[in-house]
C-alpha cells in the first residue's frame, strides 16, 4: 500500500495537515500559505498520523510502515489542502468507495453537521469537500490546537485563552466530540518534575474549558512531560515550541 | 609451613553456591594495605591478578579462568582505584592456590597486592573457584575464599571475588555483584521507543523486559524481591506498574484517578511511595503493597514528587516547588515536619538518599547547565560531582560510593549512562547496546 493522493497527512511536526498531492518520490513538498517548500523526507516524519480523504482516521503505522520499505528509493510529493489538483493515479483503491463505506459507519459524519458548519473553507483556495466537519482534520485545520507556556509556568496567557476560546466554540458546535488534552514540557527540567508540570499545564486548559461550560466528561488529560517534543532541538525556539498543551480529538 | 583452614562461611543462592574461606598463616598485621578512596586523585594501587588455571588444565578450565580473571581485572580497573599489572611483565601468570607467592618477584614489578586462584570443574558440571589476596610488601595473606556453583554462574563468582578484593583493599562495601535496570531508547527524538532493560553492573547479561509498544520511564528495584516498579503509558495515561523479574508478571499499582508516577520502594520492600497528580496538583502517597491501603503524605497546592526514603525508613526526601522554585525537602515518613534542605541558587530535583544514609544525591539546574551533586540530609556540605548540558536522575551503587545517572547532549545525540565516584573522580560512560536513560542500581544480589 502506498500513500494515496488525497489522503490527509495530519500532524506534520504537529502543526498542520497536508494532503498527499502526488506520490512518486522521496521529497516532501509542502504548500502552505502560498509558498511551496520541498523537504527531504525524514524518518522522524514516520509517526505522523495519516488520514484518508473524507474518511475517519487511518493509523499512521499502516501506511508509514510500508513507507519504511520504500523510503530509500521513492520520492513522495505532498501538498497541502491549498493544492488545486489531486492526482489520483497512484491510488490502488478508489477514494470514492472508501468514503461511502466509512462515512456510513462514522458516528460523527452527520449530514446536519455538514450543513451547519462554516468553519471549513476559510481560505478560498482550500478544497472544502475533503474535510468532514467535526472531524480531527476539521479541528486541526480550522482551530489552533495548542497553547504555549513560559518556562516552569502553567498559567494561560491572553493569547492562550484566545486560542482556547476558539476551541471551546468549536467543541460547543460539535457536542458529541470528545477530546484529549496533552500537557508537555521542554527538556530543561528533570523527568518527574516535568511530568507534574505538564499535567498542570493540561489541567489549566481543562479548567478553562470546563469554566466555559464544556462537560469535563468529554475531556481526558494526559501528561507527557518531556517525552514528546513538538520540535526537536536544543535552543530557545524548540523549548518554547515544546512548552505546550495540545487539544486533540479523542479517536477512541 | 602453613596449614590451610577451611571455613564454611555460608550457603548461597538458588544456584547452590557454597562459600568457604581459606585461611593461611601468618595472620593479618595491624598496618594494612589500603586504598584511600576518599581521595579520588590518590595514586591507584598496583595489583596483579593472575590467571586461575595453569596451561596443564582442561580447555574448559582455561577458558573459565580467562573469563573470570578478565571480569575481575575489568571490575577493578574500572574503579580507577587500581592499576592492573600487565600479564606480560609477570614472571609467571599462574600460581597454584596452595603455594605461597615469591613476594620478591611481585615487589620488583611494583605489584603491591597480588591475587591468584584456581578454577576446577567437577564431574557434576559445577565449578569450584578459590582465590587468595596477598599484600606482597608485608608478605601476608589478606583474604581467601572458595566458591562453588553451577558453571553458568561463573560471572557472578567473578563479581563476588571482585567485591571481596575491593572491600578488603578499600574498607568499603561491595557493589560489583549487582544489576542495573534502565530505559533503552531508540527511534526519532519526538517519538522515542523506550523499553525496560536490565544488565549486570558491568553491562553483561543484557536483556529487555518490555517490547517498546508503550513508553516506560523511571524503573526502580525492590530492595527485597526480584521486582521492579516503573511508569508506563500502556493504558495511554501514565501510571505506576510493578514487574516481577522472575515470572514476567506485570501489574498496575492501582486504579487511581489522574496520573501516577515517580515510584520507589520503601527500604523494607513492603510499601511503595509515589506521586499522584489530579487536577494539576501532585501529592506524594504511600501504599502498602500487601493490602493496597494508601495514605497521603503531602497536602499542598505545589508540585510534590520524586520521593526517596532514608535507608532506615524514618524519613522521606522529596522534590517540591512550594517555595516557588523546585527544591529539596525532607519530611518524616508519616508526612510530618516537612523542611526545605536546599537553599542554593538554581533548581534542585530528584533527591535520592544514599544507602549509607549519610548523603542525598540530587540533580541541580542552574544557568543553562545540569549538575549531579550530593548534600548531607540537613542540606549542608553541598558538593557537585558532574556537570553537562543535560544530566539527571542519580542512582547509588549498593555501597554508596558510586553514582550513576544519564546525560543528553546538545547536539541531539542519544542519551547515555554515566557513573562517577562520590569523590567526583572517575567519570565514565557506562556502555549499553543503544541509547540509555533512567538507570537504577539494584541492591547487592542476595547470598543465601
């Protein structure tokens, strides 16, 4: 199995989604904010979750394990949703068929939600039909999924609460969606202290959301300490990027 | 000339090792050969460790001899308290166990201490290993023992002999016959695969306990059983688990709200002390492992974590930011009388009480650097032993003379284990098959 054009590659360095544009090689082509950049495919992209277009989730492993075998001699070209053309030639299964099957079994794929949402297509160049409202892709693309913290702090900044306000609005729109809040710390602290600190950060987000009326039963909190950096690096930029709490749709 | 006296000392382990002491006259003199290990830079003691079999014996015995003497030499050399006399400079590389050395020959090549031994394979497949330690200047025997075991236990015998030599010459407790449990790391930095692994103190007998499907952290040995406690994300949320090394049985500590982490056994092995964080407030709890009754020891809005019992079980050192920054505190084992003990600049975390009770090791973070240090339990006499870009998590050798910890590197290369003497000398990397973090030193293996 290969990456199919139209598949949404979610969580690129944790920051945005990408839809496979073309699968023919070993570079990663990213089109974002009207700029196309090409990166060499890195093995640490392996963990990215991958979602098939219009469909619910696909565990990244299925696809990326196959990647492992082909990575050395293939070049993959990916482009974001802003891409205009979806080249379907490399795909062995028809996305249309998959769409039908999976939507039928997906509890989140109510037509009513599709008609009520206006969060998709905020950018005119985005090809809106591929994103299911209330889905993780929808959330990731249309709502900022994370807030940042200062060193050894867990209080929410004004910018953070602004982000959380948009998350709360989204969560109120899709009242059946459950979420996981993951708290994280940079590596400038010891493991156990950072576990406690990251739990505090996630709980700051949890408390804020519950304060705005989100049912606490919809929220799971996980403390990751310094185990899952969003940015690999030993500099202020990476540390700031890693001191965060990330909201994800609970796919379980 | 001399009459060997056979002393039955004890019967040991499930592998049925018999321990005998062999005594030669003349007896010990008052002024003893001694390595002063309180001075890390003191001159290493030259010692000759001969082979344990002559070239007249069987190939099996010669191989065992090479292996056993090799482990002993390696153990002693790694301490840097000893320099091993090269075998090429020795007039003879084997001396029968019932012979008294010609001390003059050993003095000439500067070997102040000299070890010779014998390995014998018996008809039933077991082996018998005896050795003698001599002071070649005073011409006295300092120690002699003989051990029997299954052939497969040869490595343990080598460690036990190393311990006997080390203890006799330094006056310190033994530590070579011990294990390290640690977290073996692989994979990309933002998705590390972390597996529990165990190995002998010198890196031998390496094996994995978990398959890497769930991230595991911070393992610790039980002081009394072949059991480990650690943190695992196997349920998705971090919780404390117990692992029985013998049976491979895994068990979650309890069905607790929030997250549980930072587990350690009590010195009697009957309880576990750990942190539980619920709604952003982590507290320290103690749970009785027999009836699973749980008691809270801290009650504070701050982060309270990384608890560590004093060896007598009367007090608990822990980490808290109740004063604004992470610092070290000590409280009674029932949670009363918490008092801050660290007052230096920077952040102090991961207090670990020495098995001798006299010191608390810690991680310190200041000015972009991490340090491993020790202080008295009252916070006095802080000494920093090691520093680097990122290092943390000290664990004590069973005799309280060596600290192991792990380092990460600014260039992003993987974590590695390091050890350093309490003196701050002999900093060295502990070899592991791959990247490694969160080491925990076992107690000495039991001699039953």
